[in-house]
């Protein structure tokens, strides 16, 4: 699986119709509606706002008034072929006066998404773990060293130190060699690290 590093947009013109494609990183379903509403305000006179999204196993597409299966599904197909997740793709169309036909629309929406994807960097994801760990102050330096390439989501300094962190399997195995308590463990997707020491 992959995510895009940054949001991006791209515009192409096919037979006088403008296709403006937006690739947006998302983490939850609420962000879909807010992004759609924003783009509808930014591009108020567009003819169609077709979209597709993937968040883990949640997938959906919309033709927004285009003939059934000619916009949303082609957008979703490109995202799936690229093995993307946590992504919303909205293609705004301004009708240019020339009908493209069903197969022409499928080709146009597919092309618009592919061209936008050519502009973004993809980050590979791998299986990782969200851990809540607890440990003594005396081993904080060792724990921090092991987590130097990991994302620490939360730190609490109480009687003992508590971290919530995202780690890969190698780091998780190294942590278990220390005197730490794993309070909670959940399998998740994390960014794949190129270098392991």
C-alpha cells in the first residue's frame, strides 16, 4: 500500500472540457465532505464534481451526474491499481460543449487522474504497530534511541514514562528486550523505512 506525500492538483483539456483533478490526503471520512464543499465553493460553475476515495477497506465513488460508471469508477480504478490508501481524488469538470460519449468520458477521467498522480511522490506503507508503552525514567535514553526513527504520538511523564508510538516490527522486537511494559498494541500501517540499523 502507498500514500501520497503531498496534496496535488492538475488540469487537462479534452475537446474543450476542462478536467481539474485534486489528489488529497485524508485520514477519516469526515474530510471527504469538507473537501468536496470547499472545492464546490472554489469552482462554483463547474458541471460535475466526480470523486473516489480509499481509506483502508472503505472505498466509494461518485459520478455526480455523469452517465453511470463513466467517472467515479474509472477514478477509483486508477487509485486501486496504484495501491493507494488514505486518498480522496476529486475531478471537477467544466463541460466544453462537445459530448465525449461513455467511452470518451472513461478515458478522460482515467487520463486526468493518471496525469495528476505523475506529479506526486508516493510513500510505501508496511505493517507496523501502534504501541502504548510504560517504562522507568532510568531507561528513557535507551528507549528514545530505539525510537529515533519512529513517530511518537504522545508522551506522558507520570510516576513512569508513557509513550504512544508507531513502530515497525524490528523496532518493536528491540523494545521488548528492554524493561518496558506494553500496555496496548494495535496493528496498523506505517511508513516503510529504507534503512534499518
